[in-house]
């Protein structure tokens, strides 16, 4: 038997102009009705009966057929039955389903159950109704459905059913015969109260818009980029101001993880803000995403950014909360907002999130974007795209992320745990993300011909092997070092120089391994490192491209970060060859950083401008200390300046969009003689 759904949708409406096109949860009411019918397995065809071209266009785009009804059936007193009967003149059906756009929350499962009841002969007509135990009264003070002298308890009363107006399933022959939707045997398809709101007045529309985030089944958001406003989206739209006028805001840590997962999935993320505010800059830096601030025309700036990034606006989501977000929201395929947004913004949104700004709204959006990518979930690592970031613990390292600054302690601790801890403090106070050591098994790493050589050391005369053993840390010492590093908020790891050292570091659960330049051709060591499954940082000093190629074959590129390096101590500028950073990126398609052995900061800072995603420098308490690496190391003040200047460069690099900044407006007005 053929089942036909007919959705009457006039253009005229006394209470709400063009009500059937009013968006709820970002979707016009007529489209919501069409989608519910299309999802019902029992319905064979869906037709929208209308007299309005915009409604017809929306219905066709949603997947429905359209029947244009004549003027005499389009007036305010025309019945829904007349529209259905007119449709049946051109469409065959054994069972017809009258569906009303004014019900925003129609569950396709309820439609299927009602249709099955009619198909199975259980009733001639089934309508949607919601159970009620309400006591009804007349204005004259008489009880309608109860005796006021005896008010039974709720559990003593059978429910009555209020007609919701959402849908009516009926035998087509009976409708033709009677000309009315109620005939023969009538049954009720019970629907929950939250689905029972009819939109007749403006306040009804506001109510269903407010309920949509909580009633609608979350729809995956299939996009290539997510752009967010800041205030009211990342925050709760409030600011805490101290006595000196400095602002603080409340954000959700869950948002940070969501953004990280998006970036690992290859989804571009951008923050846009009307204000120029250091709080916005700090949060964007923490998230590792670009930010555009001080924007008077968000729509134009977003349009230019999308063009530069070669993104299809239809595959972009923008989430905002206030009227200045309406421009960019109108530009993209997925306008999104938060539940407490301005009413005009909620009306313009395709998606209204269920979580408020500052409480995890961004995380909810991220989850829905990830849900559209079946191979990626928030519970397992995403496949890293070309040149995408690599996760070292909970820190992402790669293009678009803050530069990952590694303080190389190496062997500059001289075998003293207290010196090592003081160097960790130096790194933490400078703002580094990690400290690195070197781990050797001296009996393996020291060449036989050098083991017996006599060395003068701070601990007296001893063989070279004895000296190397003297400066190596064991498990307990490294556990003490690890605890101190974590206490100071730093990651720690080491470059193992032999396979037993790999096992040693694995027992200490380091988050990443580093391949020293001297070990690029040690294939046994590389295979041991690859077997750990951990991210690998590969230094490339003293190596040819052929040697690096072979190392990459063993290590793979899935979790590889490469470091351009020149192994001259100290490094003269003419041997820095910083353009090799680009060469390595283009050849291997992995994030590339810089490991420097020069004096001063200039070469390391230049590496950042050329795209180095991580910078590693040796550090020391004093360059005059005894040891081979101290002379080419940074002292505390130099390390602090390095990190400070890297962060300044990150901000100064910008986004490449040419525009007039707020600070230029006054000079422009004062100095430009001709304006266009």
C-alpha cells in the first residue's frame, strides 16, 4: 500500500509572518516537517502543498515534491483537508499522512507507529496526542472532566489525550468519502509532552527555539573549519576587573581538548573578536590557534580569510552570540550559537548548542564536528594530516601551534641531581615547555680505544669510561628529576644513545624520544625507538639526505618531528643553513623544528620566522662551568630572552590578511589627503 505524506504550508499567517519558514534550531519549520517524513521508513513520498515560492524552494531543497495550490485554497479560512484532497487529485495513495509544520518536534518513530496502526487495520485514523491529567474548568466555574466535589488522585484517573496537531494518519478513501480527517475507528498515537507544542503565536516560536537544543537529536556538523567569537562563546560573557583595570575571564578546560582534537583531525580553527584584548590573545595562544582582533567588519574579514585559506563557506561553521556575529554567520553554511544568545542570533542559527559559553560550548561544537568524521572520535587519536601537529603528551607540536621550546640540559648537570633541578627551575621560569637530557650506557657507547684514556675532571683524574659512568643518572635520580619537572609544569625526556637506554627511558614513561644527530645512522637504535610507538624527535645534524631518508623509512612519519641542526659547537652563522627547514618540510611532510648550537639568539629567532615549530637550545647555569657543552649553551637570562622573543614573533607573524588595524584609524584620518 502506498503511503503519502502531505504537508500544507501556506505563505500567509496572521500571528507570525511566513511562519512556515521561521527557523527553529537553524532549520525552517517546513524543512523540519519534511525531514521527519523522509526519515519515516513507512512513508513512500512527501509532498508540500503551498502557494508561496520561497516555501516551495525550501521544500524542494529539503527533498520533498511540491504542489502549488490554487488561490481559492490558500486563504486564512482554507482547511488543511482541502490542501490534502487537492494533492490527492494528482498523487495516488492508499494511506495519507497530514503533517503540520506548526509542530516543530515530530519524531519519525511516532509517524511510523501511527502508519503501521492504519496499515494493520487497527484504526481508520490515528492522530498525535499527548496524555493529560489536567482538571479542566469552564469560565462559569463548572468542572469539565471531573466532579469538583470529589477530586480523585492522579493515579486514580485514566489519562485524557490532547490533540497536538502534529500529524493525522488516515485511509485516503475515507478522507475522500467524508471530506474530514476524523472518521471510522479513531486511535491516538501518544507523543511526549515536549513534542506537543504548536507554534501559533510569537511566544510559541520563542519557546520551541529555546527548547530545540534540548529536544533535537544532535546533528553531526561536517565542516573543514570552525571560527568562533570569543566573548560569550569561549567565556560566559562576563569579565572580572581588578583595581588596576585588568580583565580576567572564565573559560572551560574542556574547550581546549576539543580544539586540540579538531586540529589533529585537520579542521582549521580561528578566533575572531571585535575587541583588542590581551585576554583574547592569551587564550588563543594557549589553544594554539590564530586570532583576529579589533574587527569592525567581521563579515568582510572572514570572507577574505576564507579566500586565503581556499575554504568553501558552505563547509565552515561560525559560532557567535550577539548581533555583531550576524554578518559572519550569514556567510557560512553552519551558523551556530549558544543557548543564551541574542534572540536574533538564535533565530539565524542553524544549530543552537545546548551548552552555554564558558561552560563547554566550544567542546560541544567540536564533538559534533568530530562526529561527522567516522574515522575520528574524541576517545582515540585522530589520523594526523600532512604537516599536522604531533601530540607529545597533552601538548600539540606542529604548524599553527605555539613553538615548543626545549631546554636541553643534556649532560650540563655534571652528574649532580641538584644542578639538574636548578636547570629545570631555569627552564620553567623562562617559559619553556620541556627539558631534555641525554641517556647512555657508557660500556656500549664509549669506543673501546677511548675507554682507558685518562681525563682530568672536577672529581680528579680518571679514565674516560669512569668519567662517563660518573655523570650518568640511574632510575632513582631520574625519578627525582621527573617529579621536579612535573612539579614545575614541564615535560621531560631524553635522547637515548643505545638500545638499553631506550628500555631504561620506557620504564620511566617518557612521553617522547629524541634521536641525537650522532645516532641518525644507528639503525638498531632507530628500530628500538620505532617499536615504542612513542612520538620521535629526529635531529639531522651531520647527516646527508640519503641518511635521513633511511632513518625516516625506519621511524615512519606518523609521529615524527624533525629538527634541522648543524653539529658545530659553537655554530658559526655561515653554517646555520636555515633554509633547510623548508627543504625538510617539503621533502618529508612532517613538522620541522630547529636545534641550535650557536652563541646568541638571532639564528634561533630567524628559524621561528622560517616556520620552525620547536626550538631546542642547550642551557647552563654558567658558561664557564667545566664540561664540553657549556660554552655553546644559554645562561638563564639568555633563555628567558629567547622564549620572550619567540612569543613576540608568534604574535607579529599575523595571519596574512591585509587590513586596516584599529591603531591605524587615527593616523589614516589625520594623514590621508584623499579617501575613497
